[in-house]
């Protein structure tokens, strides 16, 4: 079961990350907490899906995000007013995106390359040797004349930066991206 | 506004997930598609960590997905090395530093009585906005002025100087660089001189407030032209009044919040309701009235649309439990 849920999470939830973070940033005034909120939404989604995979992941994601914000607001005396204010106008169904576009293998590759280029040089070299050249961490360490723990540290750093960069680019493999028809954003302008 | 007591830190979970990934990768366990169950079977300590919190699992899945996608980069191997972009950071920083030096070097005492109408000076161009109106103008030098609600300015450009008089209200300046042609702003109690930069300036009753988002700005008090002045860097807010200039280092983020009105929004952080009401009242004909001190002292935070005072009042009712009563042209808020 957990394998199915893991797969659903990777294929269906993760591609929505940029969209989810935009939504949270719009409705939560403290930008530094958006990642924590996103993480909590992920956990709640995962727990919900463990009891049965949802039919519409995007709709579930938005209502989960909304409920999380409502929970947090209720728990606090000092209210993030905009969030409460927007309860009335939050029509979760309106968040459903329009036409989707599948990312081609070539686009995917060029996005990966862009993400890779955002890494600091040392980290990028090591990620490149591991993933592009297919060298082991040990061989990478030998080739660069650094210790294995150093390589391991760069891999850890590299994967974090890559995950963020890829999320920012808004697409995951074989997944869909929504074009820039961000209705919510327009409404606010 | 913080939610620490309710939320796990994403940073902690993501760092731990990345560390686990690097460790599993070191041991050669991460080749091929992500199979968390198999990893748990292979490493008991990983199993324990992963299943301690759902947050751990989702963070690991996120990292493992990125790592596994990166494997596709191997397709580039036949195409030779990955082209590198030139590293831009250093030159940019140097350029900015150079610009700052120019700005500093150009600091001279501002002539008082800027608008006393030197002979042969062109007539000022006048611009203004009504209550609730926000307007953007592009001047002939390419500088862009965003006028906030109830604002009035005069613009006089000559060959060697660009002058703006802020008669009332608030303006965000995005000043085009032209070192040979300084940009001067006269706002009564405060005067500002810049070469090319972005900042907001508001003239209130007795004080002029300057919030800098980019570049370097000289601010001086007109009452103490020779002794009271300051250089403002990004993230600083300067206040000029008859008693001099005061500078607050608020950070670039706070300055950004302070300037959110340009997007039609207001942002507050633990701000007393009476100040929030005063801010809203600048933009709306319907005035928010706080009837008692207890209500006025309630601190709120958040970001709001500045033109939606009705919704704000509804929220004060639902979210804060305040009494809201409507009268013509005003909405009264009071504690029950």
C-alpha cells in the first residue's frame, strides 16, 4: 500500500509544489513559514491518501491548504486577517487549473540542466560526476582528491538545492504543468 | 503570526532527508527507481527515521524524486560537457558597490529653497491623485513615479537637475541613473538627493518618511540643513522632521512590506488596530472608526487588499469577535 501512495505522491503531488507555494504565500503573510506550511500540507495529504487515493489531487491539495490555514488562524489570538477575510472568497474549485501541458523529454532535460546550473560550482561538479558520469561517491572523492564525507556532504546539499530548483521550475518528469493562467493572482490585482 | 508551535520545521525534515539520501547513495542503494520499502528493508535505522513522522517520509520522497530525475542528466554525457553560464555574482556586486561610491561622492549640501523659482526655470508640471487612486507616471528621463492615494507633486526638470516637490502624500520613486543630473526631492521637513535608485517617500503631518529598496539615498532635515542628515542604504527607513533625521534599519523585507501599497495591498505585523484603521482610512471614503482604547490596542498582522474595507470589517467581526456597526460613510468597531 505505502508503495502506491509513495508513487502517487511523487507523480501527482510533487508536480504541484510551485503552485501550492504560490497559494500559501498569497494567503499567509509570513513568507518564511511558507515552506513549513507546504510541508504540513504534504503530510496531511499523505495521511489522507493512505486511506484511499483521491480522485482529484489538486482539489484535495487546495482544500487541505485552506483548512490548515484556518486551523492555524483559529489557534492564534493574533489573527492573520487576510486569511480569514478570504474564507468567503475562497472557492477551491476555482483553483483548478485549465489546460495542461505535458513536458517533453527534451524540455525536461533542459530544465534539469538549468536547475543544475544554479548549484554552487563544487556541489555541481560532484552532482554531475555522480549523476551524469555515473561515478560512485568513492570514485568521485578520488577523482577530486577530497574525502568521501566531503562528497557525501555535497550530495546532500546538491539534492536539496536541486529539489528546490526543480520545484521552482514547476515541473516534474512525465508530469503536467499548468500554463500561466493564474486566476487568483489576477483577481487580486 | 508564527506557527512554530503547530508546525514541524520543513528545513529540519528536508535537511535530514537529504542527509539520508546522501548516505544511502554512498552505500550504492539509490540506483534505479525510488523504492522506499526496499530501502527500509536494507537499512533498519533508515526505516526507524522514515516512519517516525509522515513529514520525514514526504521530505524523503521529495529529495529522492529530485535525485532520481537528475539521473536523466546522464543523457547529456554524449553531448560533452554541460555548458556553464558565466558566474555573474561578483561583477554585479562590484558594479553595485561602484554605484554606491558614486552616490556617496556626490553628496553635497542641498540648496535650501529649491523651488523658489530661479529665473529661466521651466514651469513645474503638476500631478495628483484622488483618495484611493494609485497612479504611475514615467518622466522624460525614464524615472518612474508611483503616486499613492491623495498625493500631489510638482516636477521641474532642467539640464543639470531633476527636481520633484512632494506637496502631500506618498510616492515611490524609481529614479533613472544620470550621475551628471542629480535628482532632488523636496518634501517640506525632509529633503532627499539621489542619483539612481528606488525608494518610497511619504510626507505626513510633521514627518517625512523615506524607505529605501535599492541604491543609496541622502536624506536631510530642512530645519537642520547643516547638521542633520543621513545616508540610507537598502532596508533602511529614514524619518526627517523639524527635530532632525532618525534612521531605522528595518531590513529589505520590511521595506518591501512598507511599499506593498503599489500592488494595492497593505501589510501589518503586530500593528495596533487603531493604526491599521488609519492606514485603511487613507484609501477609502468609508472610514473605519475605533470606538474604544481596548479595541484600538488589539494587535493584528496580515496582508490585506487596501480597497476592501467592508471585508476587513467582516473579518474583524468573525476573526476577532469585534462588534461592527455600519453608519453612513463609516464603520465602527468596538469590543463586545
